[in-house]
């Protein structure tokens, strides 16, 4: 049995700092969120290979407590970064972490994929750490919706476990007509797809 003090300790926010995307961020998280004590290897690999312009409008899809989105917001200070997650606890922590780091150009919102994002809203860059157990139906929706929400020339960055690499390659080629493997590490692969320069 855990003592009351041990239980109280587990209920307290986890607080850590991380150097990501060339910026030092202070992050609060809690048990039940993905990788609560440190930035996971997939997120780090993604952020090592993402290319962000200072005025990019960015979307962090499935933001958790906000590691990717807050790094994007710090790298694109003249743009607006939206972070979305279907978990209300994640959205609450991502919002708090934006305030904690003084990133007024970042906001978090509850959304299952793109369903709470305005149909007309467009982004220059969308990034996602794709869950290992993503189903093919949800993935199809996410990729098609991502393409719809990218401006012409916009970029979609994905990091997946290596086991999904070929699957993602096929699906990105199918939806976007292109696929670029940026980096394959020991456990994760970072992929890039671009929306072509023509609006539909």
C-alpha cells in the first residue's frame, strides 16, 4: 500500500525542463499523459528535422501536454500555433504550458483530429507524433484532413515507429502524391509530405 504522502506525491504535477527545437521549455505534465517525465525519442527526432519559418502558422495534431506545439510556437514567433488533442487533460496542460513559457502565439483546443478546427482554417505546417496503434480508418481521415488544411506548399511532418514506415509511405504517396523520408533512427522514422502548390 502506498502511504498518503506517496499518493500525494503522485498527484502533484510533474515539472521538468527540456531543450527542444533550439529553445528551453519548462513543462508540466501528469500521469496518464504520454511520456509524462521527459520528451520521448520520437518527438525529439521530429523536432530535430522539422524546418520552420518564423511566420509559419502551425498545428500540433495530438498535442499531449504540448511539447511539439510549444517548440513550433517558439520557432515561429510571428505565426500562430494551434495544439489539439482529444484528451481534455492534455489540452489543459498544453494551455498551461503555453502560459508558463510566455508563448502567447500558441493555443490549445479539444478536438478529435480536425473535427473542431474551422473548415476554412489553413496552416503552413502540421506536425504529429503518430500513435503506434493508430487504426487505418483514423489515419485515412487524418491524412486527408491534413491535406485539406494545408496551404499550397504546406508541409506535413510525421514521426512513427519504424514498423509503420512503409505503411506511411504508401498512404502519404496516395494522399499527397509525394513522400520524403527525412530520418530513420533506431526506433522512429520522420516523414515529410508536401501539399502541391495548387489550391483545389
